[in-house]
């Protein structure tokens, strides 16, 4: 799995006008589809975990609430990295 730094560097290289290839309409559609799917996945996980977080806070369990907050952050990062990897595959072809 690539680090966020590696992904950012790849995106910077892809944005370089000398090395960048123009995207086809099909690639643009695929990129939009990937973004849409991962935004939906992220929203689904946030809704699920926020409900658990509220329950943990209402029950007065700060340890569990903190674990859920960490899980939310990790899952958000994981999903964003997955999305960027898929987008890079589409861009590079």
C-alpha cells in the first residue's frame, strides 16, 4: 500500500504538463464513478460509526467513544487511499 506522500507525488507528476496525458471521456466517467462510489462508502461508514459514537457517549463510556473516533479517522483515510489508488490506475491506464 502506498503512503499518502507517494500518492501525492504521483499526482504532482501527473499534473506536470510535460508528462501529463489528456484524459479521455471514458476515463473522466470512470474517475467520476470511482469518486461517487467512494463518497457513498465514506458516508455510509460515517453514519454507522456516528450512531455508535452517540451510543457510547450516552452510555458514559469515554474509552469506547475515543476508539470509535479513531476508527472513523482510520477508515476515512483508508477509503481515501483506496479511491486515489483506483483513480491513479485509471489515469495511468
